C-alpha cells in the first residue's frame, strides 16, 4: 500500500505521462496512450506508453527505492523495451543492465513538461 504522498506522486507522474502522450498524438507522431500492466502472477507496472497499440516503454514510480523493480526488469526484457523507474528522492540518473533506468522525478518532469 502506498502512503498518501506515494499516491500523490504516482498521480503526478500519471498526469504528466497522459499530457505527454496527448501532445505526441496531437502532433501526428502516432496514436499514444498510457496503460497499466498486471499479470496473473501479480507482476505489475504502473504505466505503459503505447504507440499504435504496441508498447514503447514502461514506467514505475517509487518514493525512494533505486533498486530496479523485478516486474519492471521482467517486462522490459520480455517486451524488449526500456524500463524507467521514476524515483521521487533519487539524486541522479542511473543506468542498469537490461535497458533499465532510474530517473529522478525532477529530471523526468522537466522532460515531460
């Protein structure tokens, strides 16, 4: 269960991703959507950026955990797409094997506008 600040942070990232997807769709880059992913084994990803019904990349939000999510690594490898873990209290961008990244929330929010 997320703390209240965790819920607020996840909602902030959700709104940012939805706005980014809408801008990319409106500028003719394709039909972009934000979706959620969960399987029968209860592995879940907070957000999946989808372009023309194909997953493009995965996003997970965390307050302070900079260890790559097992579900993120699993789906990133299975779908062969990048996984971005957006961390509220991270100090720097980090790259991990398997096309996985930790991104401080401030950096991510500057990118999404």
